[in-house]
């Protein structure tokens, strides 16, 4: 199947790179955008401590994505917690590209995100470290993002696409 998923922590550029993909003529979807379209208050669920409700919503959106036609799909930073959609991703054999960033490089990009506002810096950094292990473990490809512009990162992703599918 000719398709790739983008994973990584909040602020690593998943949505922007999906937009790059769309501009380059690929069919690209962004799970967070679809969640927001379905429920404009979805992000607030996280701030209210209703993570389970958010993951339920995320799960149904991801299941829909997996059944649709796409080339690139950007998933939210907590995709591993969206059960059983995560299992579906895994079992579908979808190859994942992990946008790997350091915590320091991301600071300033995620401070407005709901989970950061809920957890505060110390716990958010712990979450980051735990998630990095999950991203590394589940990704077929790793693309480093620190200090790099989006177009440079996109070129590397396109190279991965071409190496697999062209
Ligand atoms: C989340 C990350 C967000 C979004 C939601 C939950 C998380 O996506 O799905 O706020 O659990 O880390 P981004 O990674 O695009 O910020």
C-alpha cells in the first residue's frame, strides 16, 4: 500500500508537513484537524482531564482515516493512546515516519497546547521522554527536525516516499 503516517511530539511539524504533502499533490490528512471538525471543543476535553473522551473521538477519526484513501496521514502526538485505533495502525502495516525533535527545540511551539496547560512543564517533559520511546519503537523511519526548516524536512520525507514507492 502506497502510504505513510507521520508521528512525533506536539510541535514537531506533523500537520505542517501534511500541508506540504498536499501542496505537492499528495492526498494528505491530519487526524487533529478531522477531530476538531467533528468536535470543535475536543481540545478542551484534555484540559478538563477528560483524556479518555478525547481518545475515543481520536480513535473513531483514525479508524475512518485508515479506511480512506490517503498518501500521508499526520497523527496527533498521543496516537499510541488511541486504542484500539493504534492497534489498527499497527496491524495495517502502515509505515510510520517519526519526526524526532528535542524537547528544547520544541519549547515555544507547544506551550499553548491543552495537554501542556494541564500538566505543566515538568510532567509534560516526562510525558515527552516516555513518548519518544514509543515513537522510536514504532517508526520505520526517523527524520530529525532540530534546527531544520520544513522544506528541508519535507525533502527528506519525499526521498523516503520515493525510495519506497517510485
Ligand atoms: C495530543 C497531541 C495533539 C492533539 C491532542 C492530544 C497529545 O496533537 O492530538 O491535543 O496527546 O499529545 P499534536 O501532536 O499535533 O499537538
